[in-house]
């Protein structure tokens, strides 16, 4: 995981970081790493709906439901027509 984070840090690109995060969030029990990726993604682009959505998935998995709702609301705010975010909300 650390080599992936080093590459992300060395080449800060929101789209690439988003794609890596999507791949990682789909792996079971991988929220710690996915949160590190989403933190970097939101650092590059704080309006990244995907970054907020990844955080919502992990917050929900951890039982932090109020935070998950806040994060999914940010996803919808920045991409209001994405059906995944609307269903998640």
C-alpha cells in the first residue's frame, strides 16, 4: 500500500487518484487504505464527489452514520445527477 501512496504523492493527479481509490474501495475491509487515498484526492480537489463518496462508504462501514450522511451529502452536492450517490443517500 505504501508504494501506491508514494506514487500518488509523487504524481498528484485527481483522476488517477480517483481511479485507484475506486479500485481499492471495492476490496473488502480496505477502508483504512481507501480513506488515505480519498484524503489525498480531496486535498487535490475538495469538490471531488468520488472522494466524498469513498469516505461515506467507509464511515458507514465503521458505523459512523452521521459522518456518512454528511459525506454522501457532499457527494450529491458536487455531482447531483450521479445515480450512485443519489441511491447511497
